[in-house]
């Protein structure tokens, strides 16, 4: 089975682009539009990485990351932020919430894929 990546972003275009790119690389990808859907998805299948937007409805990514890190069942799942919030303070805040990396939008896809591979390892061979 391939490495599992959950993508959480309220922007459908970003979700679709990341799903396509990660699937093409060989990852098993779940996409959800918000934190509530992520929490439901985590009940079913724990990913090897959560790629998380910051600015979303219901709960922002920073608060969602903190909630994930407080939950004993999910706290070991690495979280990578991907956000248009790109000040040094935003990045530091994201890392202080428990994220392992913080990528700003617009992002360079090859760089993002390399960062994901560094965190979870290479995807399964096609």
C-alpha cells in the first residue's frame, strides 16, 4: 500500500491540483474541504501526512493542528501547512502549533513534492 496523504483545503482547485500531483507520484490521497471532514476521515483511515491549509471555515488550520496534536490517536501524524499566510510570524506560529513544515502559496510543486517525500518517504512504486 502506498503512503497516505490527507489534503485539507477549502479551495477546490488546490485540492484537485494536489490530488492529481500526489496521485501521479504514487501516493494514496484523501482530500477534504475543512477540518470537520478531516476529523471524520481520521476516524476511518489515518494518513501518513496531513497537508493543511490555514484559512478555512469552521476551524482554522492552526487550531485544527493543535487539536490533532492534543489527540493521542493522531498526535504522531505529521502536519504540513500550506498557506497564503506567509509572514515570518505566520510560519513560526504554524510550526509552534506542531507542524513539521510550512509551505507558502503559491508553491512550487516539485519543491512541495520533495518536502512531502522527505517527511513520509517515497511513494509506493507504480
